[in-house]
C-alpha cells in the first residue's frame, strides 16, 4: 500500500490539456472529484470554462468543458471543498466512535451538500448513547489529532492518530481540529439499519448560533434564566396537553385541593406536576388588567390567595423559586422512593420492581440518577397488554456485564433492544417478562459469585 502525499488544500492546479474533440480534453492530474455512491461530483472551472462532466480513465482524466478554455488552470469552489473534507473526516470519527463505544459497525455513508449520514449495523441504540458518541467526537476534534491516508484499489484508508484504520474515499483534512464543530441532527430506523445524520464545520457553527439566539428569545419570553428554558418549555407543553384532554367538568374537579383526592384518583407525583404546570402557565403571563380568575392562582396546598393589586411583581418573584424547588424536590422524592424499595445483600442494594402508572421515560431518568451512586443493581419491568419494556442497570462502579446476559437471553425469549455492559433496555412478550427479570437477577448474581471465587 502506498501512503498518499496529498496536498489537501490546493485551490487550483495547472496541468497540460490534451484535446480529444471540440470540448473534451484529457489531463494527467485533476482537483475535481467524480460522482460515486457516497457523494455527488465536485467540479469547477478550467481556463474559465465550466466543467460539465468528469471521468477517470486508465490514462488520466477526461473533461468536457462548456466552451473553449483560455488557459490550462483548474479551479475549484474552495468553500464547497472544505465542507466536503470536513464531512469526510467527521464521518470517519463517528464511525470510530460507534465502533469503540458500542461495537457497532458502519455499513455505508453518504456526503451531501448540507449534511452527511452513516448507516449503522444496529436496530436500536442504548439510552443516552448519542450523547456519549457526540461527546467523544467533540473531544477527538478538540485534540487536533494527525490524519494520514493510505491509497488502496478503491479509495483510501484513513488513520486518525492510533485509532483503527477506516476505509473511505476522496480527500480528507490533515488534522481533526479543522472540522471545528459537529452535531447530530437526526436518527431514524430503516430496513437496512439505523441512519444517523450529522452536520459539521460552519454549518454546525451556524446551527449553534441559531440555537443560542432562539434560547435567548425564549429566555426573554419566559422570563427565566437560559439554563431553565428547556424545563419551562417542557412544563408548558405538558400543561397544554393536559388542557386538551380535560373536559370542563374535569377542569373544575382538577381545582379541588390535592389533599382532598385519594391516591387512587390521582397519583401524588402527577398531582404535583399538574398543579405546578398550571401555576407556571398562569404566573408566566404578563397582565395589565388581570381577570378575577387569573388574579387568583392556586397554591400547591389547594388554598386560594387573593393577591394585593399594589404588589403583583413581588408575588411573582416569590412564587418562581418555589415552583423550581418543588419540581426538583418531586424528582428527588421519586429517587428516594425507588431507593427505599431496595434490598441489601452482601453490601449490594437490589431494586427489583414491576412498575405501573409511571412512564418509561421517568423510570430511565430516575435509574440514571441512581446509577451515579455505588453498588446499586436495578431491574425494572413495566407490564403492558402484549409487549412489555424492561430496564436493567448497574451502578457505574460495578464490573458485571448485563449486555452479556441480554445477548444470552435474546434468542430464547425473542428480546428486542440493546445496551452496554452497565445498562440494557428492551422489550419482551408480557408473559415472559417475569422469567426475563429473574434470569437477569440470577445472571448478575452468578457473575458476582464468579468474581468472588477468582479473588
């Protein structure tokens, strides 16, 4: 294999033109890139004339020009070429990251003008794994690692520092830092696998600027700090969805103080969220002449308060921190409730629960918080009519491998899902859910015993 001494940053090239007919020429070397399955053609100008077609031949490159060239100078659109090389190298980094963190192979890739995509050999990804992938790619870019290229029959082999070789095509940048920024924009399932879209370079930079601008506008509209904008938007959406689903009679019933409702009528955590989102919706409105209904928002205790018309601002300023504190306390209470159900055996806390009336999203958020604490093993099932989800996770200080157990059970129980050694999420026929949960528990305990015997 021949190591390429490629000048990635050439913007023009002067080489003799050998005329084949009126508008067709043959050259020994070229800056242009012919169309392939992975990207569109990148052409330019020769002697001031636009290149209409470009083809690689055994004896060189064949060019078809729009007119008679004034000279032999080839020129490319440098910004388009730079973006192409940023996409090419960034694609290599994403492929390396998926292989390194999740052992997922890249089956194919495509580089377009305003975005690039890779096809992954996977049906699903572990929870929050995209954050880890994006973070690793960002660190690799910031490290400004050296990139080398080796020529092969169909394309090139790219090596980034000491990472494994990646097969690619076309020119690449010589340092990872020249990519600048990168961001994942979409992930979708196809019959062939998962397709991940991303942007990088000035496109990603502009995207972040637009996001920052929108966050600033939302911060002003919601009258809250920037770091609280996602939370406030989430609550407003929840409040709006609940308003759509509630009838007038139910709306009046909702205003009954929460301490008068039984646990069967409305779960405690949902009742607090409902009251809280209603207060956020009401307190965030800017009134000049408030109506009586708007001027008397309910407190979480259920009591009504008639605000003084002389001090409306003072009331709003006092309420907002209370709302934020209650939201955080509600989440912490959920975490404590889960931990209170743990059984300790040999210094390890086991949480083994079948859960109802709680969403999988909430379970994932709570379990992720508990994973930060040492020596917790969490096994959750969420029974549903036909197919039931399950979640198994270990504290970050544990060395057991739940992914190995998942792979062992996958065929026998027809499991769907995936994960890594610390956390797996999947689904199974509801009739098999108890057996799968028991098998995970037995498998983890077996690994613990094996480690003790080795010691």
